């Protein structure tokens, strides 16, 4: 008698732990009706059955007959969660791929912009050098003009 109680406690504890771990990892299952989720939450631990006892032993410990419907519901929930994870993984892969493409595009644009910036910087340097030359030439021409004015004034003056 004591042995049966100990086995039943272990089975309940194991089921509780498995359900807790399942909920912690996957979250609460989608609502498929309170009766179905209650049966799953209080269902027996499959790992606690022996190869010899199987279904009959599980039924004896749980106090209610087990059905394949419970297993089907549990399996359907797991498949649904697995499919959701696959979809999330696929979406994540797509986002990563899109971000990689965007990063590569931005890197190419950066190289092009740096090239343009270098060309513009060279043009600015060249234009500044040309402006400096023109100012120097302007000063030389102004000095030449001033000398010519003095020569003209000297020729006209006396």
C-alpha cells in the first residue's frame, strides 16, 4: 500500500514538473477548451510506465482510463508549437538575410560616397589652388596697371 502511494506521488510530481517545464519553455498552450487542457495538465507521466505494465498500470495509478485522444491533443499541441517555432526561425532567418543584404548595400554605398567625397575634396583643392593663382595674377596685373598709369602720368605731366 505504501509503495503504491509513493509511486503515485512520484508520478504526480513528475507530471507537474514536466508540465511546468513545458509551460516555461513554450508558454501556455493555445486554448482548446478547459476540459482538454485540464486533462493534459493532470495526465499521467508517460515516462513512469513500465514496459510490462503499460496502459493498464497507468490506468490503475491515475484512477481514470487513458485515451489516445489525450495523447493526440498533447501531440497536436506539441506539433503546433513546433510549427510556430519553425515559422519564427524562418522569419528570423529572413530578417537576418535581409539585414545582411542591407548591410552589404550600405557598405557599397559607403565606398561610393567615400570615392565621391575624395573627388570633391580634390576638386576643392584644385579650385583653391587656381583661386590662389588668379589672386596672385590679379595682384601682378594690378601692379603692372599701376606702373603703366604712372608712366602715362609722367609722359603727360611735364
